[in-house]
C-alpha cells in the first residue's frame, strides 16, 4: 500500500456565511472533511516561540484550522518537507495518517482547532522520529 506524502496533505476552503453580527463556518463529516469526525480538541494559550505536535499517527486523519490567529504546520513524509501557514478560520489542512506534523510560530491569541477521525489512543501515536522513519519504510 502506498504511503501518503506531504503532497497528499491538502488545504481545504470551508464555506463562509457572512452576517453583520459575525460570520459562520460549518464543518460536516465526510463532506468538508473526508472522514467521520470522532474527536474534537483545540490548542490555545501557547507561549510565543513554542511548538506543538511533532508526531505522526498510524491510522488517524486530522484536520487543522486556525480558529483564531496564525501558525505554521511543518509536514514531513520522511523524504519531503512542506510548510503550510494557516491564518484564516475558513481554511483547514487535512493531514492523513503516516505524516509527521509539527505546529510552530503561533501568533498571540492563536487557537488551533483539530478534528480527528479517531478517539484518543496513545498507542496510535508515533512520537519518536526514528520510529516514524521505520514505520514509513515498512
């Protein structure tokens, strides 16, 4: 089975409904994101200069949105690297399993919203980069 590359990670424009009282962006499973959403979490109050993530998933798809502020996502497939900047709440980044991802460069007040295809399972994470390279080469 072919493993995904950083070029399989895609930025998706989400719908925006404008209103004088504020904008609205809905997100539906298997429509705006290509998987069933089984977990939602968000990162916030990240000190300047800190990074988050730096891991891969064996089976979990993730969809990241800069709900507020901006940050970069560094994607790595063991051969290629690609950096995506998320800075608008109506764009999301789909990260398939088997991609090493790290979030960095958070602006003040940033909120990173994450939609995941799987419930939290510690054994599903690959947190060591050398283990990730071995996983990619299987």
